[in-house]
């Protein structure tokens, strides 16, 4: 009976994974279940992981790692058999995705190609990220260490995240900066990567505006109000007159040439 429940649970998870691929991949609209199961590498990797994880939990030696290695060679997606993955995970394209041993992924999460849920250093124990429900992680993003990515968050492409991410926020940049977008956003995956906020660009825009305001203020000053500009170096003619016959400037000591020689 326990084996039957285990197999039934795996079958339920696979059906949810296929439904996630159909709902979140525009290329899968109108495609049959058999075709998705046969040709989607993300679904292949999850199918292999469901089996490998069940065997790993049952204490079966060697076989779980063999299944994971075979899935990696066929799909380019590496998932450790011990990683805990919820229902409805969708891995789009998938090539280069790495999910570490102690990583935990909630329900209805979306990962794009090149995502890494990795560890830092050689510490044992919990050393990989925890990704809560309804999180979307863009292509090439790196999430490192035992951090937590909060419910409903969104990680921009190629971001490097090494700190916890608050729920319902957006992270961009390297290192990643969390930015709240209009408060709490609706449930479900969000693939709008064009309108991600850029905190660095916002800071540069603020500095540019400040410089423009200062230039405008200076231009409105009267000649009497403007400070007299003092040159950093005296004119060449004045400097030549001040130099003694030895060719050295007053107060300048003889020492080694800083340029060598």
C-alpha cells in the first residue's frame, strides 16, 4: 500500500508539472500531453528527479545519483536527488540549470535557463537557497547560500543574490538589490523582464538632475557673487620667472625620480 501511495504521489506531481509547462510556456499552447512529456527537457529533468528523490528518501544507494547523472547528460539540467521540489515547477529551456543538495523549492515556481541555486564555501548542513511559492527567476540568475526568496518574488536575469529577498519584491543587479514594485503583486508567474526597475540607473539619473540644478544656480549668479577662480598651477611665464638659476622651483628638494631612472 505504501508503494502504491508513493507511485500515486509521483504521478500526481508529474501531472502538475506537465500542466505548469502548458500554462506558462507559450510554445506549449495547443500541444498534447504526450508531446510535452516526450520533448520538453524541463519535464524530463523533473520526471527523473521525482523518481530519484523518492529512491533517495527510501535509502536506496547509488541509483538516485545515477538517475540524476543520466538526466543531466540528456537535458543539461542538474538536480541533486536530495533537493526538495514542490509541485508545479516549470523549467523553461533548462540548459545550465543547477539545483543543489539542500535547495528547497515551493509550489508554482518558474526557472529559466542558466539559473543556479548554489552553495557557498565548503560548509555542511543547509547551504543552498530556499525558494518559496510563486517565485520567478530569470535566465542566468545566481542564488547563492542558505538564503530565502520570499513568496511571489521575482529575480531579474543575470542577478547575483546573496541575501534574503522579501516577499512580493523584485531583485535586480549584481549584487542583487530588492525593489518593491507597486506593493503586493498578483499571484502567478510574471515574465515581464522589460520593465524591471534599475536602482543604479535611478541613482545616476538623480545625480544628473542634481548637477543640472547646480549648473543652473551658478549661471544665475552675478559676477560679484561668483567666487574668484584660482588656477591650480601658475602660468608658465610666471613660473619661469620664479625659478632660480639652478632650474629648481623654490622649496623643491632633490630626490629620486618617481618615474625611475
